């Protein structure tokens, strides 16, 4: 797994690539925690280049969403979710928990 | 029905192996001509099963191996995972929480849920020598 | 000339295509005035598909920028300026007057 | 030096013609093998000159035509624009404002500035029958 972070005025864009499994999910959690630690709670997660997410990765997404939405201080939204990953999230009942955008522009513009 | 392809590899039972295990599964699925969607499902089921073996079956035991066998024939693709850890029958799966609002949502149980959703057959046995055998079968449509 | 408008939380994105000349510049001016009339002064102008801009088009850009920046109420920024158009704007001394972004995501994220 | 290509078209002197005039210029520039950059410059100069003829030369006169001739030879591409409006020598160009801060910036004069920047030669003559002839030449490098 790799990621790049871009900081915008009203949100942070974290673009992730590769596999998010039990091995790499803790690295993603750390990257997200670093953003939260800066008091920034509006996050766009660009999943376009993610090849695989297991339940360990989904756990990170939901924990981050819980922290961001606490006290109404922000929100995690998803951009460019690959079809297979969307299907797994749908099975897991995740779709109602995240705003999902087809492209990064609309995701960043949401904040 | 005789297998057209049969391959076995033993991986160290650590999270570092998960990417290699996925590769092994994808290669078998592609050789079998499975669709993208079925291949992803197989990959997800095996990843969840192996993660559980590493996390729970071998928990505090000295980690040994996961032996992964792929068999492909005209009707199905079968993945067998063998470990020497604590036995666990995935029939004893807890119900996952798929509906609660965010604040109350628990993500435990999704791994086994994915395994059952993605595979057509899930069988567990513990052999007399203490080897656990998890058999995952995907029918070809 | 054609355009599409997308309204985001902190800015409006106007994506323009075709020719901006003495014939079409008034249509662009009208589209921009409509945005300003709604009290919205943060505008991303996506020029990626613009084939040509004459001085009549440049006049519209600068007039809109003047109105937006008045009272510090906002700003026009440009996204994806084609090379030829960038060269003409450079000749005209326009580069210091506009923030320019290589992509829409960074332009929208600026606001 | 004899011209390899020479084409003349008369367009109605209205802004609606600008796109067609550009097309005509681009076709000539492409036939001459000009670079993208030179083609754009030629297009810009001709568009500005024609806009001025429509706006100023024909201002309150009944709009007539703009006759546009493209000549291409090995050394240069030459565009001639003829109109029957008020004569104007583009040498009398005002200095454009290229540096003032935004609030004070005036955009008048950019049209003629572009014409002079983009072309290697700019000549104006008013013929005895009242026809204005603007000649724009781009050397081929
Ligand atoms: N191989 C295993 N050995 C022992 N216990 C297991 C094994 N696999 C799963 N479990 C038990 O089943 C539960 C559900 O597993 P799973 O669906 O993968 O979700 P999670 O690991 O997120 O809790 C685990 O919490 C664990 O208690
Ligand atoms: N063909 C013309 N006939 C008469 N006056 C012209 C003509 N072309 C240009 N001018 C004069 O020169 C000025 C500068 O023209 P130009 O550089 O195109 O800028 P703009 O049209 O934006 O003022 C015009 O304002 C006009 O007064």
C-alpha cells in the first residue's frame, strides 16, 4: 500500500493505492490518525488505485468515520471507489455510511 | 472429476504473506478463467480466512505455516487452507452488524461473513494429526 | 462556445469549451454575471477545452476578477490553461492577476 | 517569390463570421505547415484585426464585407484583410497596460498589441477606391 496526502483549504485528500489488508491496514490507520491529530476532520479518501480491501481495511474506514463525525466536526467521504470494492462495501452495509463521489473534484468541492 | 490444475504452496503464517497468498489465488483463478468478480470474491474469502488463521488460530502459538492448495476442474475451483493452530469451525460465525447507524456499528464478524458470501461451499475439519483443513469451493457458472 | 456550471460548497466551477471571441465573450460574461448575481464570488474557470481566447475574452476575465476581488469577497482562479492560451495571457501581463492550477481538484480545493 | 497557395474569401462583417475566418486562417496555416504556436498567433492576430474592422471601421456604417486573402510561399504566409469602412492605421496603436495592479488594469489596446506581437510585418494602406488593406506577414523560420 502507498498513499499521498494533499492538504486543501477545507479538506485533506488522501489517495491510496495497492492492497489494504491486515498487513497494511495499520499503516492506513496511522496516515488517517496523523490527519486527525492536526485537528483536520474533513477527509477525501481517493480509492481509485486500491486493488483490494479486506475487513481489516473496512474497520479502519469506519473507525475514522466515527472519529470524524463525532461532535459534527467533519466527515470522511470516498472518491472513485473501484467496482469490486464498492460491491464488498455494499455487502458489508457500508454504503449508507459514506458519501461517495465519482471524481475527486466533486469530493473536494463537497467540503 | 479429475483436476486440471493442482498447486500447493506453504506460506509463513504472518500478515506479510497475505499479498503473496492473494497472488497465488489470483493466478489460479485466472488460469481457471474465472470472471473478475469471482476472482475478487475468491481473493477476499482466502485473505479473510488466512488473516483469521494468523490472528486467532496461531494467536499465541509459535507461528508456523499456512498450506494453500488450489484445485481447478471444469465444475469448480477449490482452495484448501491447512494450519496447525487452534481449531475453529467457521460455521460458528457470529452475526455481523450490517445495519446499525454509524455510532453503534461494530465491524466484527465481517471476515467470516465475506467468506460465506463469496464461496459456494465452506467446510472445516480437524484431522487426527491436529491439522485444521478449511475447504473453500467456488462453482463455475 | 459552451459551458457547464457546477456549484460546490465554497466555489462554483465553470467549465468552458470552444472559442471565446468578440462573438461569444458576451455569453461568457453573462454566465459569470449570473454566478455573481447569486452572491457567489469564488469561481474556478476550467479552460481545458477552450480552443481560442481573443482580447475580448481576456476583458471578460479581468472584469470578473475585479468584481470578485472587490471587498475581498472572492476570487476567480483558472484551471488547466492550454499552452497557447497561457502564452497569450503571459504576453498580456495577465499571469500575476490569476492563480492558475494544473488540475480542477487543486483549484476547487483552493477555496 | 511565387505563391504556392493563394485563397480569397469574403466574409460578412459581423462577429458571427469570426469562427469561419479562424477556420480559413487555420486551414491556410496548416497547409503551409506552420507550427501550432505560429498558427495560434496568426489566428489571434487575424481575429483581433477583424474584430476591430467590425467594431470600429464599420461601426455605424452599414456592415459590408471583409475580404480575406491567404498567400503562402516558401518564405512566409501573408494574410490580407480588405474592408470599405473607416481607415485606420494600426501604427497608431495605443500603448496597452500590461503591468498595473488589478484594480487599475485597463484592457484597451490588447488587440493591436497582439497583432504586432504575433506578426513579423503589419502594413496598412488605404487605396484610391476607399478600400482599406491590412497586410499581415508571418515569416517561416
Ligand atoms: N481461525 C480462527 N480461529 C479461532 N477463532 C476464529 C478464527 N476465525 C475466526 N475466529 C473467531 O470468529 C470471530 C469473527 O471473525 P471475523 O468474521 O473474521 O471477524 P473479526 O476478525 O473482525 O472479529 C473472531 O473475532 C474470532 O473470535
Ligand atoms: N479598424 C479600426 N478602425 C478604427 N479604429 C480602430 C480600428 N482598430 C482599432 N482602432 C482603435 O484602436 C484602439 C485599440 O484597439 P485594440 O487594440 O483592438 O483594443 P480595444 O479594441 O480593446 O480598445 C481601439 O479602441 C480603437 O479606438
